[in-house]
C-alpha cells in the first residue's frame, strides 16, 4: 500500500507544495511544530532514510538545504532545524522546522492548529523565496 506521502506525490491527496524537483518534493506539515514547518520527501518510496541510494540521499539533502534557506528568508526564526525521525510515516523524509529555541523541535509537544489558509500563505511565501535562490 502506498504511503500517505506517495499519495501526495501522485496527486491523490492535496498538499501545500513549497518546491519540487524531478526527484523530491517539499510541502507544509499540516500538524506543524512551528509555522513554516516543511516536510522534504524523496519521490521514490523508501521506508528508511538511510536506505536511500547515495545519489538520492545527496539530492534530497541539497534540495532540503535550498528549502531551508527559503524558509529563513520568510519565517522569523534564529535558524531552521533539521530532523529525521522516520517513525510516523513509512516513507523517508526530512522535517525542516523554524527554531527560536531548542524546545521548538520537541516532537512530544502539542502541534500548532493552523488553518489551510495560513498554510497556503506561508507555502506561497516560501515557494517564492525558493524560486529566487
């Protein structure tokens, strides 16, 4: 059965897309730890991050770096944190989370309640910043 991320990539489930390449996609987390929390996902469905081939892993990380720079351009934060957890969805992915303190990346804390409209606005701002990088 396809993961929820594979279904998003296939267009079966909508998302607030930030950026996309031939091999990767970045979209807003709908249950974010902070406004601007983005998921970066390889289009190849691989369960574990370190099971990605070296080329895929490199492409994913270079893509994530560009998305992180775009996030920093539009979301007030001290930096963008990176987390690879791998337990919540059986599809390799990277979390990019705007940080102002170390507690901002605590996955055990309550998630923000954000409207689809708020996600769309932030996604568009990050997307515009990504396109000029």
